[in-house]
C-alpha cells in the first residue's frame, strides 16, 4: 500500500497449527489450543511492533501447497513478521527429511501431505535481516527423535531469529495449552514492557516445566544477574556435611578432604522425596567446546538463593544439553553441569535426585579420569552425603546399590565410606523386611 508515494510498512503474524501429537493415547501437543490461546494476545505484543498488522490463522490445514502459498505471502510482508508453528514433527519413510505433520499426514504420505521443514527456510531466506521471528512448540514422533538428536538443531532461516522447543516422544503434555506456549504468553502479559525475543525465550524456558531431554533452541539463555558471584567452574563439595566429616562445608567453595569419624546410624524413615529421572553421561567426550555467551551461572545461583529452585534447575539442565550438543560428554563442561544440577537438587531438599546426579557425575568422570582424581572422589563423597539424607526407606534402598558400586570403584577413597554405606543399606533392607 502506498500513501503519498511512500510504501506503508505493515507487519504480519502467521500462526500454523499442524497435526496433534499423541502417542498411545498420551497427548503431547494440541496445536489448536495453542492457537486459541495466542488469539487472545494483542498482535502488537506478539509481533513486538505497533505497526498495522495482518494475522493469519491456519488451523486444520491439510494441503501442503496451500500452506506454502500462505507462507510465501507472509514472507512478502515488508514489515516485521512472526511465524508460529505447533504440532507434530515427523519424517518421511526414508527418514531423511523433517516435516511438520498436517491433519491428514501419515508416515507413508508425509512427502505429499506435510510441510517440509526446509520450505520454511526457503521462503524466508530473502527477507531482510532483523524483521523475522520464528517460534515453534513441537513434539517429535518416535521415528523423528533420533534424527533430530543427530542434527542437534532445527534450522529455519539465516534471516530469522528462531526460538522454540521440541519435546521427545512419550512426554505427557496434558490436554491444554503446551507449557512452552503458555509460559511464553504469560511472560508477554506480565512484563511491564515487551522483552526482546531472546529474553522472552529465556524467561519462558526458565519458567516452563519442560521434559528432560527436550530440544530447546537457542540453548543459550540471555539472562544476566548483576551483583552475584559466579558458580565455581570445577567440581565442588555440597553445602552440607560429608557423612564422614566433622562439620559442615561452606556452600560452593572448594574444601579440604573430609576428616573421618565414626559411622553414622541410618536415619529412620520419614517423608518421601519425589522421584525424578536424571540422565547420566555414558559416552566418551568429543572436542572441548567453550561457551560463547555470558556465563549463566550467576543468574542460576541467584534463582536458587531466592528459592526459585525449579527455574534454576531447568536453566542448568538446558546448559547441560547445550554442552552435550556442542562438545559431547565433555567432563570439563557437561559433567560440571550435572554437578551443578546436583547441588541445586540438594539445595531444594531433593536428596534423591542429588544422589542420582552425583553418582552419574562420578561415573562420567571415571570414563576420563583416574579413580584417585580429586573430582572423582569429591563426587562420590557428595553422593554418599546426599544418600544419607534420604529419609524414605524405599528410595534410599533403590539408590544404595549404585552408590556402593561407585564407592567400590575408588580404592583410594577412605574405605569407611564403603563400610558405612553397606551397613546402612543392610539396615534399610532389615527395616523394610520388618515392616512388611
């Protein structure tokens, strides 16, 4: 449109709902509900612009060519453009190309009934830099997830800022608005001023309860916290006493080796700690990769100190995933993030998860370091301490064998750690038998 010979800038919001993602009657993503929730948000907030804008809702579309035309029309917008996609990410039968499944897509018809993901990049490629944002909230099906993990990313266009999340198959996302989209909308509504796209994404990821292993792009949260010291870059002792130590250890500061004392009696059963699943590195490392963004540890530490344990743990897990994707199971980065997550779990009182993570960290370090390395010994001692804090008999009994196996693999560790752990595990078995 021209006014007095000048082209009037207009923006465009294109919202695309693909096929619902379900697996064995478990709902992962309901794109229609995501679009319905987004329709309640002012277009100016979605787009981050006060320019006059057009909005296109595509819900239930099943023709890939018609969708391409809509995408091409949106890409021709002279002003800012937001493309939002939600649904099931799938692949063709050959498993070589990624697609956004549409309402009639099956594995055998993906090439003809789904939106090839590469079309997104093709149509947006010619747009000016800085005017295009792609946001996605997707779930990968079982055949697609290994391919996605191999890629380690989900590119859209070099001309676009790309933000979003892909959840793994089998995750129960509920029957409402997806957690990423819901928190994305909440951040828009609650912020006094619209955050930048990168900060909006980082705030969303830190607040959303994303499933373990979810692919988050970009994985570098753009968050800072002034006035807080960084977390240590080496393995550290937990903020609490070692099971064989005579006193507490200052939080997050390197400490000397613990002084042994008499074995502690096993504590009585108490309130259960909710069980969580935690991955343990098991592959050898690849090349060392440095983080290129600002150190996120001050912000994570500030969240934990403020009692926002869930947000801190989620951010730490995202950085662990970043280290895994960019550097493999690098003990200098990925394992350190496991150890930071273990400290966060301990701070929140989740000694079960802390024990599991410390055992995993110790095992990971044993793949690359000697059994008498200080970091390996410290991880084992930390795992032992957290295990002694478990008050639920069943949980402690389940974790005991893995811990004892790790302690046995460390001949230079004070052997009383092993004997105390074995005595407590025997006590737990006896207590369980007596109560049954």
